[in-house]
């Protein structure tokens, strides 16, 4: 393979950054046009369990700000895989075969685990939590009108999806650290009880202050932790 000069490396990196930025801009424009569909999709977990519900636009510019934020969300969602691929294409030629065989599966598994976690939050957690909240509010002992703000709802839903997507990276992180020799299987087994306490604390910090959502995050992450141990190498 022909070696590249430093300036050629910089030119190659610049070209790949510009490609990624171009994809981001195109995806941002695309996101502006599909943002109403995205908002409808993200609102489904609430409206499916609350079919007669109504959400509130509390500011004159709410419609514009929501559409713009969803457009950015679409652009980021589309451009991250492109950025990962461009990064891989840039660094892969300089890696050894064993390094490529180690890193490439990580690049594939990480987005898959994120989507699994995001899907779990969207299809399992959010409908359960919203049904719980709606029933609590409607059972209030005084006359009440439930009108959740659209911006607050979308912020909450997207945050939960991101939290679960990141939390589901735990098995990959543990296995990678194990393969690198940083984290041994025996050490994880010895620290299991402390890890479970840590998972519960993190779930309490990352989720709203209600026991239901905390349990729904802590239990899957704990199961993923246990599954990770099975894939760790024994010393």
C-alpha cells in the first residue's frame, strides 16, 4: 500500500469531514420537511394510551422551535452513521488485521445496541409510564385539566430514548474492556453486588423521580450486566 504524506492525510481528513457536513446539511433540510411526521411518531406513546388527550403550545414560536429541533434530531440521526463510516474509512488502512477485526464489530454492534435500547424505551417504557401518569392525574381529588406542553413532552420522550440507547451500550463496554485486559471477569464477579447498587443509583438519577421508570431502566440494565459476564473471557 502506498504511503501518504502528512499533507495528503490532512487533505483526506478534510474531504471526509466535508462529506459528513454535507450529509448533515442535506439531512437537516430533509428533517425540516419530515418533522411533522417525526412529531406524530414521537407523540404516539402518549396518545395511544390517551386517545382523547390534548397537548399545549405554550408560546407563539413553539411550532417553529419544535420543528427546528426535530430537524436537527433527524440530521444528527442520519449523519452519525456517516461520520462513523468516514472515520473508519480514514483510520482502517493504518490498522493491523487484528486491530481491524477488533474495532469493526464494535462499530456495527454499538448502533444496534443503541437502537435496541431506544426501541425498548419507545415501545415498552414510555407507554407504561404515560399511562401511569395520566391515571394519577385524572384521579386527582380536585377538578383538573391535563394539558402537557408539547416541548416538555418531546424533551422528556427524546431524553428517555437517548438514556436507554446509551444504557444498552453496557455489554459492549464491558466486553471491550475485558478484551483489552482492563477488566477481568473475576473482578466483575467480585464487584457484582456493588455494580447492582450503582445501576440502581444511576437509574434513579437518569429517570424521572418515580419508582416505575427507575425500575424499568434498572432491571434491563442489570440483565444486560449479567449477560455481559457470559461473554467475558476467563483469566
